[in-house]
């Protein structure tokens, strides 16, 4: 009997930049986060990402920082008048369309993008919980704040045929005045902001995907009773359920655990989405070939598990594709999202075949195993209890390769506690060393456009940095 049923898959497979320069293939070592650039290297990085995600079955690319990062001007439209920036962004939109990828409009809803406006037009400035002027948020109770939001949306849509809109209202905080969070509570207020914005977008663009990312609606910390990440309370949930009538996806990303308990997911009137359970955040300062963090198997396992619990959308973080681990993570995840029941190892081998063109089946399988061993060498050292006890946080979710706010090349934070302890570093170092030996043995067996050489550089650099870290800690680091 022919089984022509559609494979179990994610309906919405969205690649997330997440900022436009996080995907660039050359570092900006002194650049404060997030980098505002839109230069040739930005375009090259995005183009390479488009190549990987289109081949892997993603439908969308979502990235912040197209026209501005934190500072839209009060007239909004002058952010769109730089001819060079416009030319480069137009090129990105053309290349996305050529590859069948729709781009999403990033909207900081009252926060992210409004720092200049709240200074130059203090009437729209929100207040923090202590009643002081908010450093980032507009007040959602002011119609003039909505005029800015609507003008930005209108200007963006006039320029480009966006396929989706990413709404994010609390990453940098929110207004706590008596008409905002002071009246409705944090979740109630943010849900209302998102519903109103979604209604405005849908009225004009009914086919555009509208999704909400609720980061910071609930603080990242463990609940004393359950010992797990705090979730929405019984008072919060009705607000989220009401919002779900206005949007297409509630993207409960899960930086340190999710906010919606699995048993509540079927009650949502929209699709439920995550960011796939585990992801590295790359920023733009870190040397692109100085670390190597593959997680194809863990990523696939999370995607399968989340799908089994009703998740049908994913906002999957990307990074600099020149780093072979980033490329493999994205390529495997897209294929798994397109058919979640596939054997992850077989998907990995398919990706290795495509990008490395092994001259023998054995060489391809051996290289796939090197990726698997390196994944285990690093992530196998993570200990859930250590995150709980030392940080009062769930195991990531999201972890940073370096840091966010800084203006010099970062320390390699992912090699310290709580990620790795001394025993973990010792084991990781052995894993890196074993990989270098395997890569030396595999040299010359692929038509891989330099990937094996880049991988070798990444693994060697990771070992250098790890050994230096261990030296500084007084831990044995030599053979
Ligand atoms: Zn307010």
C-alpha cells in the first residue's frame, strides 16, 4: 500500500538571524551589540544563510536590524533614505525571493528601536516599575506611541513584501504606568499590545504571518514549588488565550524553559511555536572560526519532542555559516522540521554528503561521527542540576558563545561554569584532541570547498582557548 500521507512536520519553519550581523562571516571584534552594519559582508552572510535554509526546507528568514537597531528617528522615514543601505537590503530581498524564502518584518513593539524617540519626544516615554523614566520603552497607553508603531509598519510594508511580522514587546522591558502593566499586569498588558498590533497588521495584510515572542513576560527563574522554570499563572493564561485569537503563532521560545505548560498548548487558538530547545547565540564580535559547537542530534531530539507535544512552528537561530558547525546545525534542523520522524543520524549523513562530497561512503560516515562525538564532548558535560543550583535557571535553551554587551573580543564564556566544570573541561579537551586526530586522518577525502580545513581550524582554536582557560584555572591542560 502506498502511504501518501504528508510527513509529520512543522507547519512554520522560520530561520531567525537573529540580528542581521549575527550571520556575517567575518567578525566585528570591537562592535557593541547589536551591530548596525549593512555592508557587503552583511549581505554575503545573509546570502549564505539563505542558501543553507532554502535547501533545508525553511520558509522564512526573520532578522532584526534591517534599517535600525535601537534608534529610529522621530520622523521614522529618514531611517529609510540611505541609498547604499537600501540597495543592499533590496538585494537581500531579491535573493530571498529567488530562493523561495519570505522575509519577516522585525517589530520591537514599544521596546527595541525607540530609544531616540523617547528622548526627543518624552510625551511617549514609558516608566519602569519604580516610576522612573524607562530607558527603552514607549508607553502603550499613549495613542502617539501607536502612531509611531503604525508609521514604521506602513513604511516597511510600502518598501517590501514581507511574509511575516515578528512582534516582541518586552525584551528590553515595558511600561509599568497605571494605564499599562500597572493596570493589566505584565502578561495582560503585553498580550493586549500584541493583539492590537496584530489586528492592525491583519486588517491590511491578512495573509501575512503574525507571531508573538513573549520573552521577559515571565522572569527566567525556577519556581520554588516545582523546581522548574516559572510558567504562566492561572491569572496569566486567559490573557495569552485571548491573544491567541489574534495572531498566527505564539512563539514560546524557551531561552531557559518555556512559559506554556504542554498540557495547556491545545487550548491556544493559534499555532504554538518554540526555538527548538537548544541554540547557540553568536553575536558578531567572536572570531567565526574560534569555536565549534555542533548539536545536530540534540537539536533533532528536541524538535521531535516538541512536535510530539503539539508544537507546529519553530523560530530556529542561525549564525555565521562559514563555521561548519553552524551550517550543519541549521541544515539538519530544517530537514528534521520538514519530517520530524526521520533518523537524525541519517539526516546528518545526508547533510555531510551534500556539503562535503565525500569520495567514499566510509569517509562521509566517519566525518558525521566526528560531528556526533564533538557534540557529545561538549554538551555531554552539561549538568542540569548545576544550572539549577548555581543560577536558579533551567539548562539552556539559549547560551552565548561570548557575551552580548561589550566592545572588545569576548571571553569564551561557554567554556566556564555553569556550562563546564573542571572535569567537564578535561573531558571536552580530550574530545577536541580526538577530533583533530580524526580530521587529520580524513584530510584529502572530500570535495568540500574548504570545509574540513575550516572545521580543523575551529576545533584547534577551541582547544587553544580551552587549554588557556584551564591553565589560568590551575587545571591540568597538557598531555
Ligand atoms: Zn504606560
